[in-house]
């Protein structure tokens, strides 16, 4: 998320919270697990969308820059138990954002 300047003012843990949702999506976690994490984040005020992190422009190009950075050889994405591509990470980020928006609407 550090590729997006507007997230620099956010706490590290806030980015980690959203990243946890992204990782669950990437791992194709069961719906129950996603709902548990999303519910916890919303209950304690942690971000569940890119907008919550201050990101307004979520163009695929910008999110792909984040995904490519996350998949760099010097990053930890290689520790995943399966091969991960920037495309997969980009899709997971956008899907996590969509889930966050859906669950926000669902609670209203």
C-alpha cells in the first residue's frame, strides 16, 4: 500500500488490517472467515476498503503498481504456499475493496 501516497498518513496496522482481508481473498478463504475478519475490523474501526485508507482513485493501473511491488523478489509474497502473480494480487485488492463496500452497505 506504500505505493499510494495517500496511505502514508495511515497507521501501519490499518494497512495490515486491509492487507489481511486481501490475503484472505487471495487464499480463497471460506466466506465465514472473511466475514469474521471483516466484522472484527468494522467493529473496532479498522479499514475494510481502500477508501477507508484514503484512496479515492482505485484505477487498475494504480492498484497494479501496488501488486507489482508486493510481488517484488525482495518482498515476502514468495512465502505464500502457492505461486502469486501481480495480476492475482491486483484482483484480490480490488475484490477485498468490493467486499468491504458490500459489508458496509449490508450493515446499513
